[in-house]
C-alpha cells in the first residue's frame, strides 16, 4: 500500500514578510568605551548599560581596550591588605562596591597576607 502526499508550494510576496532585527541602542559603543576608559569592569558596565559582556568585549577588543586595569593601576600592598581585612567580615560582592574593583580582583586578594 502506498500513499501519495501532494506537494504544495506556497509563494508569499516578500512585502508581506516583516523581518525584525535587534536594535542596537545609539551611542552604546561610545558609552562602553567611555566607562572602560574610566577603569570600570565589564560587570559594572554590563549592569549600568543593560547589555551583555560579549557586546562590551566586542567594542573593547575592537578598540584595544581589553587590557585595562591591574597593569595600568596596580594595587598597593596596603590596599591588598584592606581588601583581605574587609572580606573577613563582608562578602566579595560588597567588597567590589566598597573598593570599586572587579570581582576577580577582589577574589585574587581576599586572602592576601602581606
């Protein structure tokens, strides 16, 4: 027993098809680069601009701004000790707000013994 399935082809005029793309907010690149130049972390920029870290990385990498932070603004031993002391009684997330540093930097120095 065989079945015959008819082949139906429907043509839809392209004027009836609406193609939507994600709109990129105007000035996002400028805002990302400005905040990054101020030494802000990707996470801080992400929260402030409501965009993905991938977008931030894209704009920073495109403008040679990925290597900002510890190499340009090294932490003093005193600050490292303050981070370790602060983290004994507070969370690392609170320390990021208190010191204005990235979470990875806080985690790096939360057990510092200088």
